[in-house]
C-alpha cells in the first residue's frame, strides 16, 4: 500500500513522492529495529544512528547499510540543491529508492501489523454472549516468504487503525478463556482461542 | 554532474544490496 501511494503521488508531485518514500524507509527501519528489540517503541533515534545500530548487530547486510546512507545523501542533495533538479533525475532516484524499500522488506524479520482493529468476542460458540471488557484484534504476521493472521484479546478502549505496525507484547497477568468470533471476511463463526494472554502491544 | 554520479553510485549499491538479500 505504501509503495502504491508513492507511485500515485509521483505522477503529479515527484518531489513530494521522494519525501514520502524517504519517510517510509525511515519508518520501516524503525519497525525493523523495534521488531528485533534493537530499539524500544518509545525510544527516539535518528535514522543514521538506527542504521549504524542495526549494522552493528548484523541485522542489515553491508550493501543495504551503504544504500540507505547513499539514498539519504542523494535525497538531501536534491532537497537542498539551489538549481532545479530535472524530473527525470527525481524519477530515477524514486525508482532506485523503491527497489531499496523492497530489499529492506527482504530482511528476515517478522513484522506485525493490525489487520482488523477490533471485532466482538463471544463466550459461546453461537456468538450471543459478548465479552464486555475485551474485543478481538486480528494481527497480520509477515516475514519474507510467509504470512499469517491471528486473533488476540485486547481492551475495548485500545484504538488502532488497520495497517498500524505494532510491537510484540502480551500481558499474561490477564488471561482470557475460550472465545469465539464472527470472521469479518467470511461471516462464519470461528473459535478465537482456548485461553490466551492479553495483547498489550503498542503502535511503532 | 556530482548528483548524477551519486545517483549512479546509489543504483549500483542498491543492486548489490538486492543480490545480497537473495
């Protein structure tokens, strides 16, 4: 979805698309850093520091590190250049940057996003008696070559958006017994879990 | 000219990074 947005934007505003791409690369770097516990979700770090940190832990391969550094340099030159940069140069950089983004997504790390922020969870298989305190959050797990979804209990006041990157955190002081839900895609009643800890991940 | 050479260098490095990730 992020790649589509950048491509759409490039048709009318190539420079804005380049900035968006740069932000996306930085965001995905942060997600990788948090997913590999290199960084806490509430911790701040400059993109350059993050790249160094992840290189030192061998999470990013050497040419990916070099590419990220060079991309930032080129982006900065384009933004701060006093003479007008041709659209063809910007398109070339956009093209290379998108290739870099795809490469970054090949880093073998499991990333979790919100697939559905909250659906009702029931105590019975007929889906009549709803849990009052929690709802079901459907998470989407991806790592290169694999993907799956899984549903977890989360407090009703927790507010995520579809597509948010989240941390892998559960609180086993709060455990929830057997539950069912109505699958929002197929509309079929399904078992959610037999007994699980509460999901307390936060947005990255 | 400097920018163009930087872009070309970037393209080569990203290609290496892509091969490295396979």
